[in-house]
């Protein structure tokens, strides 16, 4: 409270007060002399009021209470960093050389000091700390505490600075004195109406009882061993810790994570839960599951919820919640007494137990302060990125249980950020749950060490497990025991898969699928690049017919991608309306995650072994009657140039996607026995294959050794380069208690959010471009794309004014990421320049947030255009095609 009270003391300085001449003159008349703003020149920039306040507060604590600079710095840095970035040592040094910025010398110096000290004395008295400050000289504040204190002051400052909540109208102060202040504060707090945190209570019953209460289990369904053991281990942890669940696809890991989160929240006092997933699509799929779980939790009042990614407003569930909770944030008229005002966290609403997309928490940088959140992994990784207002991100995660799904899916660059974030989460005593179906043992040890604080011999020994230890639950905590559990796989979930080689010729693919689907059935063909998806689909349609082939990849506009995901789930998900005849889905990696779909036959490009296994998870996934030819689960591996060669070589597209041959050759080597006839059994073989592929043991035929060694050498060099690049903006480790946060964000990346540039900081990827697709009609009208259903297609887009909000939202739903052909370093500037010709000036206003600053890709009536020397054609069936001029539009 004291730090919030005193954080703006730096405004009582000449450098700040000189900005308004009329007010400054009144201060000069009272003896507070100061130069005019122009007389200060550029020096005034060296005294931002946060830094000035930090130095004044340190001086006051030293003179009044005998504090040393280091001790006072750990408290005063809260004032120094309340605008988002703690001062660095150079800034502190430079301002120290210019005392006239803090007090004008001469006769008025003592007057300035007297006013500043009087204000700080009054703040100490008002906060009730005046008699405690002498005792606090011995306090050593941990750095996480300094961060959270800074964030609390920032949020308090934002609320208190709101003229809607605290009007300037003098009448709002009536009556004068303490009663009026209490009345004004109560009016503001009721107007803000923030829901309180989650107050979880320890579930009393068994794990089975907990699951039946929290989840809609089918009639007669029993809890799975993985789920039961996860809850048991969470209850055995002595305090907040990291719990890693490794189990096969479809084993109910998400439900296990929610149940563990409830147990951990009750034990740690966590006031919310953040679920992080690899992509926006997986986040969108998770959000309704979170909502369903929240509705079944015991009621403890209203709860705030957020879907945290840049395209969240296009999610129907989230959009419905935001529309239902639109209201003005402002102070309310209090007709009753102050005692009638709801207490802190006890927001009054029509439905007191409901979930809310709270208006104030939807502001920029505030979304994750909601108690419950689903977002992309970037939202977690941003906590390890040196960026402005990082303290707010730490405040957002510090009071939650953090669940990270698909933890195997991140590369070395992202893992460097994740490991550092885990270190900070452990320091905050934040419980963390991680989920994976295919986690390498080395990565498991790295994650555990990052959270536990170090790789001790005890930790290494406890995690040195046989390859076949799967499913596996691991739990660690700083200074605590290492707990492991080895639950059995769910009964009846064993699938024996026959694995075969398939030549990469498209004619061979057509022939093999024609033979396999002769009696009907559904096949999934997974390609590693969109171009290979489209090439395969074209040949398959020529043989099977257009209606028998569905395409799914990342090069569709967002609205079409969402529709396709829904169609895939409705046709190939549990209880789906499957096609009567043969049907083939040709897809890219978009089917590896989040889609609960099932096929009779799988054809997949060679990929890293964990991804091959993820794809196999879509094979014979659900119990059903299958055509006789497809009663045996079968996976055909393609994407190899020549299977007969002494050293098989993956196709070029796969080498580009997976950044070299290392993981592909290792996958090929460990799959060798299965390709030669040994059945691959899921889930029994998942962990042995993953561990063999990702450790250093020799694999494959002896004559492959030179190629594997060369590939590994290049791979390790690339990993080292990624880690080095990640260090540029990566947050430092947690320093010893009592060390001030000075320079905590030195060399930071500026503002970081879930935008293209923000994500690029924590993901090792080339710059990409996202465009919004619209159409130019032959009569000159600009419209939404014609093929959208539900009355959304072909709507006029005015160019003299912003479109209506609903129409603008439809355009935003037509977002599309351009392929590398149009965005690689040699062409991206030309692409941007050509797209900027279609910018509509009337849309570049704050009243049009959906479209302001966005690039438009304008297609003609035939769904075509030309960009950077390439022909572009879009179709509802195939998405975006890019090719040489005069060729693409001919391909249907």
C-alpha cells in the first residue's frame, strides 16, 4: 500500500513540474523555483518521473531510517519501474550527475526537499508503515516479490487513473474528508466490479468420484489409470511443483490436467488456471472444454475468463461471451450506504455463479489477469522475454496453475524461453502441469531440472528410466522429493499397426489407395508441405472424383479453416457421419494436433518419429466396424526419394520443413524393423521409439553411420545457434534475494504481444505476412469474398468510410498467412509494397480496429490476382495456390 501511495513522488521535481507553465508559476511563487521546460533542454529526458521517484525514495529511506542504497533499491525500484521498465544502472548514474532535475539548487533546494519529504512522510503515515520502516532495513526482498509488487502498483495506478471510475467532478468528493473518500472509493470499486479469484477447495472423494463430478463421462465409463495416478501424485506432492503426464493420444490427459489443477490450486492457493497450447487452432478447440469444466466446478462466485490470442474474437464461444458482457466501466451512484457495496472480489451480477469476459480485463496487456485463460504457448513464453510491462505478465501467471499441452512440440529456440520461464514459475511457487504423448527422456530431465533448480544426482537417478516406461507421471519441486508413477495403459487401447514403405510417385499412391479402398473406407494422407498436399489431391481427384477427396492445410482463410475443422470432426470424429464410399483426406501437419478424428488407413510422409506416431494416433482411433481390407491398421510411409538406395534420402520439402536430415534419418532408422515386418504396437512402442530416436545411441544399419554422424553434427550446430539467438532477448535467471531489479530488462524487445512481430520474438521462424482476403467485382465494388455462407459473402465494403462492425469482423475472419514463396527475404519488401497499394485510408482509424493496419489481398471475380511476379488463385476446396504466371489458374 505504501509503495502504491508513494510511487508518483517523482512528479514533485522540477523536471516534471515545469511542463505546465501556469501551474509551475504558482509553484515558483511558493518558493519552488525551477527553470522553464525549454531551459532544461534534452537533459529533462534523463529524469522520467519513475526514475526520479526511485532516487528520491532511496534518499529519504537512507536519511530518515538509515537504509543502505542496496536495501532501499529493492523497494524503490517499484516506483522506478511502474511505467513498465525498471531503470538500469546507466540511467541511475546519469540522473545522479544532474541533481538540478530533482531539485533546483540555491535557496529553493531545501524547499524542494522539504516538500518531497513531507509528501513521503504523509504517505508512510497514511499507509501505517511509519513505525515499521526502521525494522525493514533487514528485509531481503526476493526478485519475484519485487516484480509482483511492481505489477500490483501498475494495475492500481491504471485503476486509480481512470477518470470514469474516479471522476474529476468535485461533487464526487462530497462530503469532504474520510467519509467522502470512502464513498468515492466504494463507487469506483462497484463500477469496476471485478470478479474475485478462484477459491478451490480440496476435492474430498476419490479420483474416480472427482472425474464423474467434473466431466461428462459416458455411461459406465471408468477412470483411466493415468488419470487416477495423476491425481494421486498431485496429492502426494509436499507443495507446489511440476507434474509431467506422458501418455498416449486419446488417453484423457486434458481431463487429468484439469483434475490435477483443482488439487494443486486448493493446496497452493492459486486463484486461476492458464492453459497453453501450440497453436490458435488448438487453443480454440480447448476453450469450450475449459468452459465445460468451469461450469462443473463447485460455485465460489463469478469467474473471469479469457481466450488469449490475436484472433480470439473470431471464436464463436468467446465472441458470444464478450457480447453478453458489454457494459461501461464507470463509478456508480450509491443510493445505499457504503456497507452495501460488494466486498473485494465479490462482484455482484445477475448470475452470480456465471463466467464473465470482463470488459476491463479485455484491455491490452490485461487479458491474462483474468482468473481462467486459454492461449497459445506464446503467452507463457512471453514471461521469459525481456519486454515492457513484463511485470504484468508475471503477475498474470504468478497466481495461477499453468497447464502446458503438447510440450514435445517446441523447438530449441522456444525451449530456451520455456526453461527460463519454468525457473521463474518455480520461484513464484506456481504449480505447473505438462502434457505429452511423445516426450524424449532428455527433454523430460531438462524440464524437471529447470523447475527444480538444478540437475542433482538424485534427480538424474530418479529420471533414468527404461525406454519402455510409459505411460509415465513425473513430479518435482524445488528442494522436494522426485515422485514418479507408472500407470498401466487403458485396457483395450492397444493397436497393432502394420508399417510399410511406399514409393513417392503419385501414380503409386493412387494405385495403392485404389486397392486399399476397393471395399470402401476412409484414408488419411499426410504431407509435410502444402505443395505436396495439393499435388497429391490433384492426382487422387482425377482417379476417385472430386467429391471423394478433401483437402486440409494451413493455406486457407481462417473462416474456411474453421469450417473444414468442423467438417472433419463431424465426419470422422466419434459418432461421425462417415462417407458411404471411399474417401480420402489429404492434409498437412494441421491434423497432428487437436482434431479427434479416426481413419481406416494412413499414408504419411516421413517425419520426426514423434510426429509419425502422432499421425498414427488418427489410425483406428475409435471402435467401429471397418471394411475387411482395412480391419488391420496400416501405415504407409512415403516421402523418400528412393527406398532402394543404400542411404535413403528424404524429399526436399521435408528437409526444408524439419531443418535438415537429422530427425528424419533417425526416425527412418528406428522405424526400420517395423518397416521390415515387425508390427508397431500402440501405445507400447511409443516411448521406446521416441527415446531411441532422440538420444545418442547408434541406430540404423552400420553403413548409415557416416550420414547420421554428419546430420547430427549439423543439427547440434543449429541447436547451439538457436539457443544463442534466444539469449538476445531472454530474461535473466532469478537472482539472489535482496538484489534490486535494476537493469532487469536491459536491451529489451519493447512491447510484445500476440502479434506477428511479438510471436517472432519467442518462435524461431522467418518473418511471415498475414493478409485479409477480399474481392474486387467487375463493376468496381469491393466486397467480402463471395463463397462465405450464412449471409457473409459478397457484402459491400465502403471505401470512403469504415465498414459496419459486423462486416469488418467478417473481413477479419478472412485472414490468410502467405506462403514463403511470397515472403522470403529476397521478395518480402516487394510483396509488402504491392499489397500496400490496396490499403483503404478510411479504414485506418481507431473506430475500425479489425481492419486498421492490416494488408489486403484483393482477388478478382475469378478468385485470382498477381503478386510479386506470381499468379495466385484461391478456391474453397484447395485454398491458396501460388505458381508461375499463366499456370496456377488452370489447376482446379
